[in-house]
């Protein structure tokens, strides 16, 4: 959520910045609502002042044993007026809050303008692209069928389209990847491991910036019957779209000391997304599914250090790709491409030879105080003892399914008809170094 002072004191400036995200700020409505709020607030203060004056007069006249009936009627009338205006301002404040929650974060001044992938800026490339000049590489879905361990038809029978079933060595490789990623971030990068709920309440979704904008992109559940007492309930939960949601909300309504910063959290969770409107190869096989696993990194830092922290957290995701020896590129997203909550984002895109293109495998973002303001996550300055909002950052470290795809498509050995497992995964694979097809 944006700083209300910034929003109302610098409305035109905010309008221009949000326009870079293709968001049109309704400045007239914003000012109109704020002005009405001020008018109602002044009326409340006036009535409260009048009530106080009448109360004093009533007390004085009552002590003189004179008639106070007319004054009591005035007092009752003021009470009715106060109740009515308080109700109006409560409704207005709720409307104002909902609109504020619909506003995206302000993009950083140092990211490029634009709305398409072509407007993103490529920062660097790492690794040698394996183009398989001597043979045509096999895509991961075909490989899965040849190996017999990626079963899309069974997944469709069990759940529907855009789900997967893995088994055997492929399933072990999938598990090995998540364990390797977790160990790397914990041992090498200093993150603390968390196990978190996969179902969250609406407060958590609002806190992380998923609501109200992404309501239709989420899988919502509803509990109807309480088994213990057999009474009808109306308790709703939502499956997490990313581990960022529960991790961020661990700090809701928390004040930490400055010495405790930075706070670095990591969790391996399934993620659930509707992904409506996507099509083509980007939905092929494991590329884009309704349910997928991801290792999520979250940092909470001092406001002066979030710019540096973005470079660090991005590097942590990059190191996983480098250790796996997977070629990738790093891009700085343009203002129209960054997410609702982000002010600056780097995407890491892994090379997929069967598509002769790069595919996003990690998104690393600086959110600044946007989420912290929603969840009231603060720290106490050690010098002035003043509480300040934290800055939050998040990164994929990495998406497990797409990493599996990248290994299957980049590590093919045609002569031996097998997939060569990256060396860093050998200890996790218990002696398996190749998967034959």
C-alpha cells in the first residue's frame, strides 16, 4: 500500500509514476473522497465540541434545579447527528481503503519504461548455450514418455489439465532439486528454513498484495461442515500462489530491533495458480501448471539497504543456476512488466534448447515498504528508538519444475541416450548419475 501522505500531498506526482505501470489513477475521485472525509471529520469535531458545551450547561443548570428538558433534547439530537455522521465516515473510509489497496507500487526511477518483453533490458548472460548441432534435442514431455516417468494422462485423469504425475528417477530428481536448493540457501547464503501453511486467510493475501487485484487468479476453498459439532461454518481459505504469502505475513504486526536485521527466510512450498489466459508452449508439460513447487526467498531489511539487498538476493538465485551449470540470462523488467507489488524486478531466464529461447525461472523483486505498510512490519531504530517500516524483498530460488525441464533439455547425451545429472545433485540422487531413455 502506498503512503497516504505521499498519495494525497503529491497526487499528480503519484499519477505520473503509476502511469508507467499502465495504471490510471483517478485523481478527481481521490481528491473528492479525501475532501469529503475532511468535511465529515470537521462536522464530527464540531458536534463533539457542541456536546461538551451543552453537557457543561446542563450540569450547571441542573445544580440550580432548573428545567433542562430542552437542553437534553438538543443533546439527544446531537447524539443522533454524531451517530449518523460517524456511520457515513466509516463507510467512506472503507471505500477509501479499498481504493488504496487497489493501487500498485510505484516503479523505481531507474528501471526502463515500456510494456512488453522487448522493452526489458538484458543485463548479462551466463553459460554456454547447448544448441545440439549434431542432433535434434528431445523436449521434456517426449523425454518423460520415453523414460516412462512423466505421466500427464494420469494427472489429467486424477485432476484435469495442467497437472503432472512424476515417478521413479524423475520424481527423485525433482525432490533432489528442491533439497539442493534449500541446502544451498541455508548453508551458503544464511537463510533460515521455514515450514508454512499452504492455506491462508484473506488478511494474509491482502498483506502480501495478492488481494484485491488477483482474486480471480487464486484457488479458493470453503469449509462447510465442522466435524466436531456438525454446525454449518463459513470459513474460507485460499491455496497459496507462492511461498512469499505466508513468509511475509510471519512479520505481520511485529516490531523488531534494528540489530535483528536483515531477516532472511526460505521455504519450499507447492504453489497453486489458476493461470487463466495462458496458452502455447508456455503451458507445455511442466512449464506452466496449476500446481508446482518453488523454493522462495524473502528478506526484510533496513530501508537504506534494500537496493543492495536486491542485488544480493538475485545473486543467490543465480548461484543455484550456476552450480547446476544451466545457461541463463538476467533481465531488468520495464515498468509495465513488473508485478503489482514490485518497484524493481530482475528476471532470470533459463535456456531451453528445444524452444531455442529463454524461459523465466526466477523473479527477484524489491517491494520496498509496500507490503510492510499493509502488514505493519516495523523495526525500532537503535539510535532514536523510533519505529520505521521495513523493506521487503522476494525471489524464486528456484521454480523446481522449470529447473527440472532445463536439466532434461540441456543435459542430453544422444550417444548414450541418457540425461546426465549435474554433479552437485549426485549425493542427493544416491548414486544415480544418468537417467536413460
